[in-house]
């Protein structure tokens, strides 16, 4: 098994120390550089692919509105609590007031958003992301010549 870490051969102390000829020593050997460039090209190719862009688009279409709504709900709660303490102190049932119900609502919406996110990921993104990961691993294995 070949160790493919560009930092593996780097000097632990004295970055760029001279190799005795007055020229700083290279950080990684040139033989490994070619394989790293090809592997990097594989990842760039996958990143530019339509399948990857679709996975990212599905992610953004869920996360951006979800974060916006949740942030508006949270900021609305904080602003209401600071600007309308009388409203927040209004009793709902016994010792429970509007602030307590809204605060518990914050926890509830956090759990709902987490559930919705995991469900969305499972149904809309996970299979495509796993296929992309598999394709990427296959392509990089080909670049490395079948090594594991």
C-alpha cells in the first residue's frame, strides 16, 4: 500500500531548509506530484458535473429557505421579548405565559427542522451523493493504477 500524503515527506522542522546546494528542498517529491494532480483533476471534474450541481442545488433549495425562516422566527422571538414584555408576560394557562410557550416553540421548531432536514437528505440527496462518491472513488482508483 502506497502512502499518498503530500506532507509525509515534508520537513518536520525548518520548512524549506536548504538541501546543501543552497536551494530550498522541495516539500514533496516530484514523483508523487503527478498522481496528486491527476486525482485533483478527477475531483474537479466531478465537482463540475451536472449530477454534483444537482445535489448542491437540492441542498441549497432546502437549506436557504429553512435557515431564513428559522432565523426570522428566532429574531422575532428575541425582538418581541425585548420590545413587548407585557405581551410575553400574558398568561396562557396558569403559570405558563406567552414567552414560555414561544420558548418551547423554539425547541420544537429546532427538532422539526432537524427531522425535515434529515428526511430531505435521505429522500432527495443521499442516493445521488453516494453514487457521486462511488464514481469519484472509482475514478481516483483508476488514476492511482488500481491501488487501494
